[in-house]
C-alpha cells in the first residue's frame, strides 16, 4: 500500500475528531489510537471554514491515493458529508432535501397520503371498537406497556435470546459483551455507546413508555444484530484484519449513519424473521409479561408506512415553509400521535445538528429492505445481511446494485 493510501484515512480520522471539538457528540464512537485523539485535542481550536477546506482538500486528493474502490467510495461519501456539515456549522443556509442528499446520498420527497390512509384502514380493521382510530391505537399501545420495574429484566431476556440467534447465524467474537443500564432524562428510547474491544454500553430510557412488542426491536437495533454486532464485526474485520483506520471513528451526518440505522432497524427481521411476535411473546411470557404476539406483528406491518410521516414533517417545516402548529396537526393526523408526542418530534426535527438524522431511519430502512428482498434467488437472508455487517457499503453502492439487479 502506498504512503498516500495510508495518509488519507488517517487525515479523515483526524478531521472527524476535529468536528467533535466544535460540536460535542459529532463523534458517536472512537476506538482508535488514543494518541491521535490527544494530538487533535492539543491543536488550536478549529473553525468551520478550516474544516470545510480540509474536507475539500482530502476529496481532491482521494482519487490519487491508490485505494481499493470500496475504500475510496466509503471515504468519498464520508468526506462529502463532513464538507456539508462544515458549511452548515459556518451558518450557510441549506435546505433540508439538499442537506439529506449531501449527508446520506439519498433524495427525499413527500410521501403519498393515500398510502397513509390505507395504513389507517388496515389499523382500523385490526383495532375494532368505538371512538377515533387514534384513541384506539393509543389504548392498544398502553395495554402493551412494560412495567418500569420489569424493564431491565425484560431487556436482558430478549438480549440473551437474540444473542443466541445472532451468534449461531452471523458469528460474534467470543469476548463480546453488552452492558445495559436504565437511565432517565434523555430524548431517545435507547442508545448504543460502543467502547471498542467488542464492548458496548446500551442505555435504555425509563422516562419513556416501552411497549412489550417494541422491546425486541429496541434490543435488536442496539445490540443483536444491530449496532453492537456491526461494530464488533467491523472492528474485527475491517480494522484488525484489514487495517482500515477509517472505521475506528463513527461520525454523525455521514452515509455510514444511514447504513447503520437501516441495518439496525432490520434487526428483528434478520435475526428472527416471520413469526417474531410469537417468538417475543414466548420469551417475555416466561417472565410473566404477556402480550398478543400475532396481533403485534400484524399491527407493526400495518403501521409501517406511517414511518415516513416524520420525514414529511421535516420537509414541510424546512423546505415548504409550514407553520409548526400545522406540522404538529399533520403529525397527529397521519402518525396517530398525541399533541405532546408531536411537539417532541418537532423539537428533534428543528435541532440544528440532528434535524436531518430522521432520514437515516426512514430512508435507511426503505433502501436496505428493498436490497434485502431483491437478493438473488439462491442467496439466504443471512448471507445478504452479513454483507451489511462486514463490508464498507454506502447508500450509493446499494442503489447501484438495485439498479443493476
């Protein structure tokens, strides 16, 4: 490997660490040499303009770096996302659709309200009774809530069961561990803190109600076969065996985020597949925690199209000039959420750093679901999903493979 091929990944890592000095939390995880991070901390304070210029310099130098195609493609997407973040941090106005395209390599557009209406009709049939659908849907969700005092034991049971499936189907390092902790006063339901060395700390927010039918998705997303599993396999393969330094840092608002959130949201499908509702009901039933697994699976399928509504809300807010109160009403109507929940979503969608991140879930799940379903007839789901865990794939590469197929 040439000196140039080694230098670009190292400079990319340094650049990403500099962003964290301007925007704490920009580095989601760093597992590389602590001396690199310490050296960045000792540098003069960065400015958005200097970060922008350095991202552009590295993009120009990338084509001459003699890197393998997949490595160069990954770095090109990451650096383009960083260049956009630097422009945003400098105060440059940027539309939501343009921001998402620059960060995540996808184009977004408003969803089809007739599709949302069809989803409502399916939910209406599954939740018979009197009163508006939103009220019946909310009542169903309340019936499924996990008692807060039982949350930790439920998470541990599901994690153990999912870990067995993932270890058998995908493989895990022998020494990997996930440590769960219940926290409060957080804006999210769960969060994976990957610490390196095949260790994760997963925080579960007890302030929010957790439904029994949603807990398998939460644990699969954060741990098995989601974020923890991906970090472990890429640390073992791309970093330790292949020496790809760029995978020692995970940066927000870059294409790798869309890939990571998309594959994590496919976790239950990849680990259990059809019948996950009955499977989860059996696991939790052993703890005396009961819900209707068959109904939960049907409702999850019926409600899936409504996942796109929150992205529509962001487009309306940022690119269509809609008033926040009108967007709140839009969320309540189509997502079937309460006014408080709608306000909470709008707060997230108006955060300068995180406003675009909702597209990683919406577009990531949609893109990777199509790719997983469009696999060759002879290829197993597990073999296709393993590529997401092991390879430095990008949204642009996935879209190209779909077009070729």
